[in-house]
């Protein structure tokens, strides 16, 4: 019974991660070559001045079970979940780490990629985001973490062809973010 649960858990995680990966397509015009595989994302390093260090017991008390799973265990929330629907409805403001409050993304860099997770084309504060190569689950991706608390946020993909200034998609778990609305702001969402 435990083996069946383990297999189902692995299956669900892999399905969730595959949904976040870009779909490769080929050209439909005769004589044109297929699109090249996306190049590696821009990897930014950073120095942080204030690291947040807590015991696992402290993190468990502070975070919801789903936030703990994502931020502390590098999990992935279900695509198109309740937190994502709330994210889509949010207007102008800033997105902070749900673990430590570090400012990470802005609604100005938010766009709808239709992947089921919040998408941004660039961090609002690059010094609060770190990236590194993630080779778990038999694939190579670029993981995004909070530079202050080390919380797992999601992954970044480059070269997917979205009409954004950076051609990057930061695919972020909605439960890893806390929305801070701008005062007197008019809601906008980029296509």
C-alpha cells in the first residue's frame, strides 16, 4: 500500500512539473527548420545582507502545510489551484516571499502564460532572488529561490517565445508569494 502511494505521489509530482515545462513545437511551413530548443535562462547571482534562519519547527509553525511543502521541501502546488486563481485576480502591487517577506516580483512584470502558475518575466528585485541548476526528477531546469530565507519559489525558463522584454518566464508557486497591493492603484494584467 505504501509503495502504491509512493508511486502515485511521484507520478503527480512529475505531471505537475511537466505542465510547467515549455512545449516544444516544430514548424508547419515546408522547408523551414523546426524551432531550436530554448537556450539556458539568464542565471543571476546575488549577495544578501540579511539572511533569515529558522529551525524546521519554526517554519512549520509559521507556514501553512502547503507553503511549507513548497518553500521548505521544494514542492510544487497543483496547477490552476485556488491560490493561482487568487493571483490572477490581484491588481497592481508587489509580491513578497511568503516565508520571509523579501520583495521578489512586481505586477508590472506579471503576465499570463496559461501554464497554471504565476508567471513573471523578470524579478522586481534581483538581489532577493537566486537561481541554480536543478537536476531532480531526471530533467535539467533552473530553480528559483528566495535569497533571504532560501525558500523554493519555482523555476525559470528562457526562449519560449512569449512577447516579453526578457524572453524569460519565472514560473512561481502562488502559495510561495504574498501580495502587497499598491495604494490607490488601478488593476492591470499584461496579456
